C-alpha cells in the first residue's frame, strides 16, 4: 500500500493504518504506525476480504476505505506450476550444454 503526496501532507507523526474485517470498522483487527513511511508492505494474511483506512491520532478517518481480497492458490496447483518451471529449466540447461558436448570432436589415439 502507498499513499500520494496530498495524503502524506495530512499525516502527522501519530497517523496509523487500521485493518478490519468489516467496512464499518466495528472491530479493529490491527493498527500499524506509519511514522515516516510513504508505503507499507503487508503479508501473512489468510484468504478473505480485508479493509484498510488511514486515521489520525484521534482515530478520525483520513482516507477512504481500501478493500483488499486475498485468494491464495491451491497447494497442488502451486506445486504443479513449480514442477513445470523446474522441467523447463532442465530443458533449457540441456539445450545449452548438450549441443556443445555433441559438437566436440573426439580424439582417437
């Protein structure tokens, strides 16, 4: 997540990013301090919808509500994509080195 210059001008040293599972922010799941940050990276979320907003030191909203939907790939689908990538890598390596082996002249003594 990042915010533009006009939003940065509104942020004070105690501005925070709030996370909730509802757009009304009935229950705040997590609050993150934004001191000196222009953007933030978040990870470790389960599948679902998450709602974020910037608030000032008094908890008054400074931004609109941003909705983020997390949808992880199925484990077997991710494993299949990894296996396909590994096979393509092996084909690439063989196509680079195998022709060199075949084109080298053999010396008979």
